[in-house]
C-alpha cells in the first residue's frame, strides 16, 4: 500500500497582522493586477482583535499566499494519508 501526501494551507491567525500581502499576490497571480478585492481569500477584521483568514471557494490552494506571508500566518503542511 502506498501513502499519498496532500499539501494543505495551515492558518496561524495569531500571527496575522492584516497586511493583505497574501491577497495582493493572489490577485496578481490569477488576475495580473494587485487588487485585494480579486483575491481568492479574505481577511476579516474583528474590531481590534486578531484578523480572521478565510479561503474562498475560488481558491486554488497553490500556496503562493504562503510563500509571500511575512509573518508566518500561513504555512504549508503535508498530510500523509494511508
């Protein structure tokens, strides 16, 4: 039996500053424009609390947001299924 690995994006909201760099890069990669409203994820402000990161159904899970996150709020995690 072979083991398959799946890569998923882990969210560490306590590290999120709400800088929206992930959203800017997502929009640039998929729409060739730096426009956070075109990103495949949302960062919801919560009245001075830690922002909440939400991936939309349009997210491709490509990991580009992870590569550009400066604060470690997003990271790639490998899950091995048997």
